């Protein structure tokens, strides 16, 4: 393979420094280690790279042996979106659950404990929190990843999350600027568009980002969305008006600007990742996130060479690339100092608290329990039941590999409990559930029932046939409470499922 330049000059090192690539496997490949020695400053980790805290610690230690100030980034929102616990589900409820409790001290404590666990494994940049105001309940990609639909509530919890995460020595990355909550399209698949006026954007979308900046968020992630009121021609990631004019100029943000994944269809199928990356840096972005789907050396070299060629061809100012690289290195330097401020894992602490924090090490379950809402006058479960999990297609951000639901915890509490999964392709869902349940009471577990007509229809038929059914909603509880008991968990993290199982049985794990 030919390349445009050598791998030793300043321009090439700057081009490598602005990339945040991923890789496959659970050990660092040789090509990645070589590039770290040549100027690459960041590495992105995903669920495919993690099997256990011990393995992750060994992986990050190997990266750090090659470059001590490497930024090790991860998309660990907690809740539905977890990479640290991709196999079993998160020990922390997500944003919507925290927003439903509306206790900023709790949100700060959850973020600090999550950050502590990341730091303990060697991760120092978290692509979280989501500061999107979920004003469109039909949003297919944000939903429970948002703290809620009230801009002021989202703002105060975004700030608390940033403060908690960074108190643990992990840089927060507030996303998806300038706000992905009013979209009806997933930018993984196409280009979303938000057609609202400037007054609405300032009163709604931008409020949480102002709070994040005031809280000292070390980085902000741009969204691949078109907002004609701000820029009619370019999505936010590629817009000088939005990144430089609005975020840097008007809002006074001076930290790192990271793009959302450049391989997402909104960019890759419209501009291509090479052209998109050049335009993003020119527009004011400092770091190019790539590697969720493209995770190989060839991608890194293609993007490096595209940036170098753009500078040499006059399309991208060398000073802009140098400034972007300097901001990446500045954040890397901050994480080194922040790491030194965080107590070592072995620090003496009170029983039941996380090392050096005073925060309960079980704060995730505490928060999940507080987020559960139970309505209805039906009886609690006292014997084996039948769990019917109505399962929609997971969006790419969440991923289909992470388990969710309450069946495992309920069967542990009530031995003999059975379960099956039903989806939109299953004909006669309600009748099939009734047959499978037999004499056992039915627990119907749904997720965003308001967005899925097949799910709503199946639930209606099931409740007509078995009115004593317990309904557990693990997404947005938009519809009126249904069932003999209706349990809203405000998210589908593992701890949310456990909290729901406890609530409908009256037990505590």
C-alpha cells in the first residue's frame, strides 16, 4: 500500500493525533502500537474489545506502555448503552432513570462511581453524557439515553454527570451537539433534520450544553444532524457556523470537539469518511471518531493521508490541523494529572463505599430502585410466573448483544418462572403467550410500546385475555399505565431489571 508522506514529519503526526480509531480483538494489534509511536494519541474501545475488568486493565496498560498519555476512549453511558458490561448489562441505570428521580446528588454519585470503575481499568475519556433533550418521544436513537424532555432538568443532570465523571479523573464528552432529541431518524442510517427556529434551539437544545460548558466538560461530541436555522447546507459535524461560530464563539467553549462516528451513514454515505473528516476538522472539530464499524489500519492511514493531502492542497489550513492536534494533546495531558488526583483502588474506605470517594459501591442499584414507579392495585407475585419479553429491534448505539429484561432475576427470586421472547414477526403473539403461560401469571415486559404498533396490539389482546397481567415498561413510559400492576423502570439496564423484579415480588436482593 502506498502512502502520501513519511510517518515522521510534524504534519503527519498532527494528522494521526486527531484520529480516534478502534480495532478488533481484546489485545492491541501491532499496527495500533506502531501508530501510537508515530503520533496517534487516542484509541476508542467498544464492546468487542472487552471481556472483563482484568482484561481491560491489561489492554490499557499495554497501550499506555507505548504512549503514557494515550487517550483511551469508550462509549460508556451506563443504562442501555454499556461497553464495560456488554455481556451482562450495566450495573448503573441510564440517564432517563436518573432524570426521573431528579436528584442531582444521586446523578453525580452514579457518574463518579462509573468513572471510578473506568479509571480503575485505565479508561480516561468517556463519550458521555448524552445532553439531548428528548422532545420527540418517537425518537428512534435517543429515548432513555436522555435525562428527559425538560431542558432545565436535562441541564442540571448533565452538569452533575460531568462533575461526577471528571471527579473520578475521566474526561466527560457531552453529546450530541447541538442536540439530537427532536429527530425522527437515526443518524447511523440517514441524515436527521431538525426544522425549528433559532429561538427554539436556544431555549431547548442548547440549554444543557451551556450547563455542561459551565460545569467544565472537557470535551463535546458533535451530531450528524442538519439544522437549517443554524446552517442550511452542512450537518453540525461539518459546519463552521455551528462548531466554530456557535460552540466556540457564541458559547465560549474552549475544550476538545469530537465528532460522532464518521462511518455512520449520515456522513459516510453523503460525503465519504475521508472527505467528511477533512471538512469536520476545517469546520472546527478537533478529533475524528472512527472505529465503531471501521476498525483497521487501512482506515487510519486513509484518513491520515486525506488530512495531509488536504493541507498540502490548500483545502485545510495547516494551522487548523495543528490547533486540533494541540487540543487533543492538551486533553491527554489533563488526564495524566487527573489520574494522579484520584485515590488508588486500595485506599482505605468505609465498608460499602468505593475507594477514596465516599460513594456507595452499590450506588447503581440504589438509583435503579429509586427510579422504579409502580401503579395499579393488583397483587404482588408470590409464585412462579411466565415472563413474555416483547422485544423490538435494538438501535445500533444500544446494540443487540447486551441482554435486558427481568426474567433472570425473577426466576432466581421465584424458581420455576419461565420466559420466551416475542417480536414483530411473531403471529398471534397474545394467544401464544397465553398458551405458554398456562396457569402461571403473566409478566409482559415491553420497551417503548408507544413506538411499536405490533407491541401495542399484542399487549391489548393479552390484557383482554389475562387482565391480571403485570406490565413492565423498560423504555419510555408514554402510554397510560396498563395491567393489574404497571412497573416503569425508565431504562433497561441490568439493575433496572433487578429493581423491577424486586418491586413486583416485594423482596430485596
